[in-house]
C-alpha cells in the first residue's frame, strides 16, 4: 500500500511481540517516576502543614497537580505523536521531565530555606515548587503510557501495563517508606516550626537521584520504532501525519470513542477516591487514630502520623505488585471489566474500613483492597482503552484520557477542604469514607456501562476506522 505521506511502498506486517526483558527495560523509568510520585503523595500534605497550611487549605494546594496534568498531558501527547528525533519519539520527553522533576524534588522540602533567601511567601513558594514537580512528572509520565501502545501489539497490552504497574508499585513503595527508613537510621523526623523534617528532605534528595538513573536506563536500553517502521504496520495506517496541527487536539477530543467516554466515568469515581486518600490520610490518622486536634500540625505525634501515612501508602503499593502479576490470568478468566469492577469493590471497602479499624497496627488490612484497586486502576482501563484508539493517535488520546483523571481531582480539590471543615468538623476520616463510597460506585458503573472486549469487536473496529479517517 502507498502511504499518503510519501511514495514509499509498505509491506503489510504485524507489530512484533517484545520479550519480557524488553518490556521491563522500556518501563524502568516509570519506577523512578513513581518513586517521586510516592514521595509527593505521602509527604506533600505533611510538608504544607509543616509550613503553616490549615487542613481546609490542603485540597486547594493539591489542585496544582490535576491542573498541570489537565494542561500538560494532552499537549505532550500531541507533541510526542508528531516528534521524530534522533533520540526517539517519546524519549526526549522522558529526559526533560526527569531533569525538571529532580530539581523540584530538591526544592520543595527546602521551600522555607529558599524563602529566607529571596524573601517570598513560604506557602506560595512551596506551591510553585509542587507545581513544577507535577508538571514535570506529567511530562515524563504520559509518554510512558503511549510507549506501551507504540511498541507492543494490542494483545500484549495487558501485560505491558501490568509490568508498568509492578514497577510503579516498587518505586512507590521505596518512595513511601524512605522517610520512615531514614528515621530508623537516626535522621530526625521532627520538624522545627516553619520547616520540614530532615528525614523528608533527605528522602526527596534520594528520590531525585533515583529518578534520573532509571530514566536514563530506559533511554539507553530502548529503541523506538522509526516512522518507516510504524508505516509498515497495518498497511501503513500507523504513520504519523506530517501536517498534524496543535488545534487537532480539539478535533481529537470531539471524536473520542464511546468506550473511552464510559471508561472516563469509571475513572472519575476512582480518582476522586484516590485524591481524597492522598490529601486527607495524614489528617485523618492524626485526629481519628492519634486523638490529636486538627490544629496540631507540628508535634512529634503529628509527624508520626505523617510517617504512618507514608508506610500505609507503601503497603498498598506493595500489595499492588502481586496483584499486578495476577491481573492477566484473572482477566482471562473473568474478563477485563469484571476484574476491574472486583478491584474497585475491594478498594472501596478498604477505604471505608479505615474508619472502623482503630488499631494503627492493623491498618495494613485496609491496604490489601487498595492494593488490588491501585493495580487495576493503573492497568485495566488502559488495556481496554488501546482496543479503541488508533496507533498514530496513541499519545494525544492517552493525554485526553487523563482529563477523566484530573477533572475529579480538581472538583475534589475545590470542595474537599470546605466539606471536611464545615460538614465534618475537620474530622478528615469521614471524608475518607466518602472516597470509599465513590470507589464502590465506580465498580457498579464498570459492570453496568462498560462493554468487555469480546462483546463489541464490530463496534470497536468501526470506531477505530472512524477516528482513522
């Protein structure tokens, strides 16, 4: 077949299978990204509280994460779809994002010290550094999702995203546990008033170095397909358009497949619940389990609650690793949508159980269900998504799909803090229960609205063709 973009004749061939080693190599950078993400999730609220933020303000400060994702990911996806450099198609964005994120990791816990140097407002500066980290993580993260679609045939999609989930779990476990490990090595976890504890600061330094090393590993061990190789797959349909414009993002958004919209509804409830957990767990533990007042944000007990949050987040990521290995056989037995619904059900019950389990030494039980949910959230929606989007639009559609992740976080960020303060009397554990209920709703929506891969082959093929032409 002769491509419209050139006079080259392409021979139809299928995209080759990749070995497990190749899949691991191309996803290794995700380990470093999620180590940084784990450090941020487990410590951002604690850092902001140490620097003077009140509990009702926390969700507002966390808004920088979804807002930057909303803006950055579709842009990076579109640019990646249309980038063909000597370094590759996606790899330039890995590198740029990693360098900027490493800088943000160094600056965020040192916001108070930088404030004294430049006479700025400490919370404003911390939010700027947090935004820098989030934007950079998004620059590096989005191309990794697209890379799975670029490099793997669709039947290897589930295992590709499962491998990413395993590496995500390992990185997040390390990032989540680092402050507690450093405390056990003798580094202080007590924050002087207006500053951040040393164990958090040094954890962020380690995360910055680890991020750079893993990203460079992926860059040096993975060779991306050339434009000509892409064009040879599927009769040349996969070649990138030479004149794809930035404004095409809006056209692509208008043409998103029906299955993608339905998956978006599931993502809304899932990520609303996750955002609730990330933002409010430290405050929930401090008040509900440690018996502290909502205003106590500098005592050793509060910082112990912060360390416990990191350990719990590490636990659900640790549980996600074996569940990621099990996703493929479970999905083959039950089906993808049934597997995802079961995982969300487990996660919802896990969040709700945190209210009833008062003994902090038993909270690991709650993390089992959340580990199953997290593993599935990171893999199954994307495995179902790549069935309905064309190869040449993989990056931009992965970026657009991120809308369904960040919009619920933005809504939660705007209203979550006032709800906790005004409706729940600053008892954040009640809002954690609300997050659990949202995850249960996501499970119900999955079963009712999502069609499994074996139910809609004709519909899927028609939607792919519509987006192609």
